[in-house]
C-alpha cells in the first residue's frame, strides 16, 4: 500500500511539473516579439518630480548654494519631500522651495518604529500622522501641491528577511488568511484619503508594480501577505524602478505603462543599481508616453550624477529603442507573476484537492486489497464444519 501511495504522489508531482513546464513554454511561445521596438518622442514633455530629503543634513548641503533650486526652476520640476520628521529644519527647506515657486509634494510616512511606509498594519498611525502634519504645516505656513501616500510593506520586514526568516514565514502564514484585516485597511485608508481631500489637497498614492498585476487578476494575495493596500486618491503613481532588473530595463515600463496613471522611475543614488544616463533618459522618454508627470527617485542621486544639468539640454524629440529580447523577458515575467499569484491565491484549495485525491486513492487500494484477500462464499461453505 505504501508503495502505491508513493507512486500516486510521484505521479501527482509529475503532473504538476508537466503543467508548469507547459505553461512556461506557452509563455515563451506567445511572448517573443519578432523585432526591436522603436519608441518615438513623447507628444508632450512631462513634468518631473524628484523625491528627496530623507536626510536633513544631506538636504541642507544639497540646497546650500541655490544652484539645485535654480536648475529645478529651469526644468519646471517639483520635489516630493518625505515627512518622517516634522522638524523646523525640514520646514525651512519646504519654505525655501515655496519661496522659489517650486511645486512640493508631501510624502506622508510614519516614524520608523511604526513601519515608515503606510500599510495595513499602521492605518491608525497614518491618520494620526496626518493630524500632526496639518499642525506642522499650519505652524510654519507651508504650501503643498499634493499629499502623497507611500504605500509599501513595513520597512521592518526587510530586516526580518535578512535575519529572522522563520519569523517572517510564520507571519506570512498568519497573514494569508487575514481577509478581514485587508478590507478594514482599505476602508481606513479610503477614509483617510477623503479626509485629506476635504482639506483641499490633491492625493497621490505611490504603489508597487505588483499591485497593478494583482488588481488586474482580481486577486489579493500580495495585499494580504505584504500589507500593501489597494487604494487610490486623485492620482496613482506606479514605481517602476528598472534599476533592479537592467536586463529588462525600459521594456518593463512599456509593458506596465498602459495600466498606470503616472509613473516613477529610478533609481539614481545607489552604486551598482544606479541608472546610467542612457538608461535614465530612455526610461524618461518611455514613461512620458504614458504619463504627463514622471517621478524620479531621487534628487540626491540625480545631482550627484549631474543629471539635472543634462536634463536642461536633453533632446526630448529623440526616439529610443527597446530590444525584442527585453520585451520578451518583460512579457514573460509579467505572465509568470500572474500565474504565481493565482497558484498562491488558491494554494489551500490545490493542497486540499491533492490530499483528498491521495486519501481517495488510499481508500480504494485498501478496499480492493481487503476484497481480494477475503475468501469466496463457496470456499467458506467448504471449510465450514
């Protein structure tokens, strides 16, 4: 019986592997463009917003001589400033940008011990943070073009990923079934967005590309596991940072762009991941096809790499090329993500079906063996005394 069960289990595994191989083969077959794509110049030059100011000391140095502010004015660019500390020093920087008529977006975040980014685990803290933000804004008479909600996983999860993986695994198992918490978080952030809008602010939401794929598939797996919340304000900005997969590059922007209201590109400030000028300018032109406003992460890296001055003389009428190989990789990656999301979403059902199938096979084998081992009625009559 054990050998039969083992054989049945191996057959099930083989079937699952065969399905996976056939799926990946199908993805490769239908996603292979025949030629490179030539992306023409955007019809309208986009307005750029540069994220900045995580570190106050570095920010003061950034704006010390006024050249960066002058360059931002010539580019008609804005700045998105994180509000992780509501200090007088940060307010002074905002006032200086206000005085120079540079649009400033307040990127609402909470203190690091509360998770920094906004997510399903800190909705009450986010609401309290906006109250503090309003008081700080009134105290220093600051002006904002919009308020942004940076919706990402709790920053402490990244530490657990490196040092406490077993704890993180248990956390994901618990979160897998937290459907009620997900709906409560959506309601809480919808309420917060309406409250911010009632104060006269335009609300932007910054989202990971994964939420776009999950939304189109009508799933909520990542929303539950990672704590990201699928809500929208006046404008949704999808953070498509090609620096983390340069083999795909701008092809990912071209693939995800049609589903994005606005796009943020990056990154420019981290050694091995930083975009070079060719990659950066290509991403800008491709993103401009889908978005009249393009975010850039971040200002510090762009200044360090002299990108602001190059942007002032950049030829926006040029076309750029995306290779067929990178387009194929982008399409395959997107479809693979959707397949994994579906498998993950319905994993308990698949496991239950597999277990029930194995139990059914085991019972069938047991009944057959019991029947085969039972003497016939004629034999029983013959041996009866």
